[in-house]
C-alpha cells in the first residue's frame, strides 16, 4: 500500500503547479475615479505630435549665395518674381524635414511655364510616410538639439562631481514628459560663432559693403561675409547742394553701428577710425595725423569737402570665430558742383589675432597673375611663410647688364599661370676657381634661401601642413670633377579642383631641376662666355583624356535622401 501512495505524490504536485499557472477569473470593469477631462487631456497629450522643429517653408538647401538669387533655386527668398520668370526648372522641387516621421509638412515648388511671364508655384502639403518603421511622435524634444553643457562653478562643482564623477553615469533625463509649456528649443541653425561666409551682424542689421549689383551704381544692401576678402568699386549719384544729407558720403554711415562679437549676442565691438587720407581735386593724397577727429561733409565755395571716396575695413578675429576688433581707413575728397556722380571703392580684410597678416593668392584656388605662396616647415610647428621676396618662390630677374656675377639678389616672384624665362651671361676667365664659382651661380639661380614647400591653394593656412606641397629637387649633371650650374627650371603641375561650374586651381606637384655642366680649365689669358638660364613652366594636368583612353567605369545611381542618416 505504501508504494501506490508514494506514486501519487508527483501527480498531486503537477496538478498544483497547473492550478498556479491558470489565469485569474475575469472581473467586471470597475468605474474609473479619474475625471473625464483629465483622461481626455492625457490622451490628447499622448497622441498629438509636438509642433515641428523645422519650418520647411523657410528651409532652402540650394540657397548658397548671400543676399543674391541662386539660379533655378525656387525656394531662395532672395529671388524676385522677375528672376523666377527666368528659371528653367526647380533644382530642388520638394523640401522636407525629417524623413523618418510618419506625417510631416512638405514644401513643393514648381514653375508654371504656361503663364506669361512664367511664375513660381509654392504648395505646403501633408506628406505621409508609407514605411511601418516611422516615428509617430518626437516626445523627447531635448534630443532634437545639442544642449550646452553646464560649466563648473564653485557653487555647482559638488553636484556635478556626484553626478558625473563615477566610472559610469546615466545620460537619461529625469522625466520623459511632453510639457507643452516648456520654452522652445533654440534654432538648430543658430550659431554662437562666426563661420565662413556668414554676414557680419551689427546692432541694427549687418556690416554694409556697397557694391554694384545690376549696373555700376552702388547698392548698400550687400553684406560683408566673415573671412570673405572683398574689394568693390561702384558709382554714387551726388549733388553739392545735398551732399551734407547724403548718408553714403558721411563717415558716420560706415562706423556708427557697432559689430556683434558673435552672432545674436549682446557683446558689441565698436568700429574705430584707423586712418584718414585726404585727396585733392588733382589726385594728390595727404595723410592726416589726427585720425580720431571725424570730418563730416561741408559745403565751402561751391565745393563739398570731406566726401567719402573709399573705405577699407580691417577685422581682427580669434580662432573660435569671435570678432574682437574692427577698424576703418577712409579716403576723403572734394566734389565740384559740376560733378553728378563719383566713384567709391570699398575693401574688407581679416586677420587672426596673434598672427602676422600674409597676403593670399586666391580663395580658395589660385588666381592667375598672383604670386605662388611658399614657405618652410620647421620641425614641431606649422609652415613658416615670410613676406620677404627672397624667401618666396622666385626666379632670376634679368638685368640690363646681363652679368651673372652682378645679378645676385635680383629676383622676380613666380606668378601663377605665367610661364617665364630669364637669364644672364657668365664670363669665365682662367683665374676663376671652380668651387667658389659654382656656389655663386647656385645663389644666383636659386636665391639666398630657396623654399621647401608650396601652398596647394591660394588661401592655404600655415597651420594646415597637409595643404602644402613639398618641392622635389632633381639634379642633371655630367661626370666630371668640376661642375657649375647653368640652368634652373621649375615645373608647377596644377589641376582644376571642385565643381565644373566654378573650378578652383590647385597645385599638386612642384619640381625644381638643376642642370650643371663641366668647367674646363682655360689657358692663361683666355676668356669664355656661357649662358645661364632660369625658367618656370605651369602644366595643367586636368585636361580631358585622349581618344582611346579607357577610363574607370561609372555607375549612374542616386542614393536615398537619408542614406547616411543620422550622419551629415
């Protein structure tokens, strides 16, 4: 009897486990004590997506030019209806925000070519994402923009140490609520520093750099872009009777608005007067000593004096994109009652603080006719570029006497795109020694200190060492105990870089070839004259391939808009 009892125990345990696994009996739903208005607000808060962060009606990815109309860019706010009528197509027909949202606004642009004149059509539609893996609501707004980290202070140091001082800490927010009353996040396009091309802001608008727009007449609506060196000339309508009331002829018009140190900040930088040059009616210029005294236009004996003829701005900035100093140099002159217009010139340049200003030869690519920038690379630092012409890329400059021994020190800078050749004649006598003569000729051909590197672009910075091309040296000589240099040739290979619409000249290789010849001993009393030449040749290696050249195959495909999401 004991055996069957022991056998029933496992069966009872199995039945007990099954009873525990059965679901509890269903109960009738009890009425909720939560008010109806609270439940409705919670449901509305859970199902309503927040307001879009990006306004697609104001977003324009093809707007590249500042305060100018971009061709075929139908979303460019700088374009007028007359300019829209000249478009052939919309380069960006649809502008959307985040493509991962289930529903979002989309700006659709098109051209009505049947209208006379053609018109641009703008529509704002609701776009639905057909993907099942879409974002219905971005309920964590703080993840949509970068938050400025809290800076440690004596008051909050202990709290920050407790929060972030351990080996691991949580980056999760304290709450995932959707507080609609919370302040809106800052604009994603807002920047706390100046970047290249951004208009320099002032307390009332932006720093004006008048320039001709459609015709040669001056337009004051041209903003000065950060780090964009510009030089413009335009015509201004004048009248002696009204010269005191024309703002563009007054010095105050160009310095009365303070510049913002960084965009959208309260820190101001006043524009100081660096110098004042007075130009007479016959063109003679005189520099005034007291530049701190403003000279306003005034009428005297049918002349209007102290009229602004030219303004040159100089901006000093830091490596963090902050403007710390601004100065203006003026050229003032006089106009007669017969003058109906004058020509004004404007210029702006930029210098980084604690650096020496070095002239550029293009931005970014080289400009034909400007010097090829060169320098040296000391170990442990950036490129050292000297403003001394003897330390730049240069060749021998021909003199009227054509005497090589007298031409030492006469140098001509190498200008981009200009093939040049120069030379001299060397009169050799029997009394000349080989080694001193060879060193003298080498100094004549190469200069006192021949550079080691050449800038690949016209605006290559000294700290960007990879933007500088090393100079390769070749030596062509004969088998002899005494060799003297007779030729020094420089070959600069360059290519067209960037867009086919606006290619930029970029130097990719520089080769310096020194050719020597044997110096034969002359009999006593005999002389010999040999030519010594120096040359530079520019070779464009970006020319199209010759017929029959088999190029690499290409695949004509277009990647999806969000192929690299979330990386830009």
